[in-house]
């Protein structure tokens, strides 16, 4: 993702800055998705593994990046509290 764009993006709910989700976080999230334990803000199950995502500074919310486009809406947000062992930093 373009660094200039990333510098402008914030969480639409909390207004926290967003950062690329690191490999450990992505791995933990995808493992939980594979087990069927992750739902989006809309209540729908997240069934596809993620290749790229953004995370809030407090690491409580993850936003999907689909084909280079961040999906910054509450319906597609993933709460990290539902991911056992999600790395805090």
C-alpha cells in the first residue's frame, strides 16, 4: 500500500491511525478464520483468508484490504478480541 495514502487513513469509528497488519497478526487472524471463528461487523462470517489488512493503533480492529483497496467501514471490520492469541504488538 502506498505510504502517502496510509498516512491519511484513520479508523472511521475511533479516528485512530491505521497501520499495516504485521505477519504475526495476519497469521493469527487467518488461523482463526480457517477455524471458522471470525465474524465481520455485519455479523457475517469471514471465510476467506486475508493477504493484507490494516490495524488500529490499539490493535483492537482490523480492516480488510481487498486488491489494494482498504474497506474502511464498520460492516467489514474485524474485532481482534475474537482471535485467541492475537499479538498485542
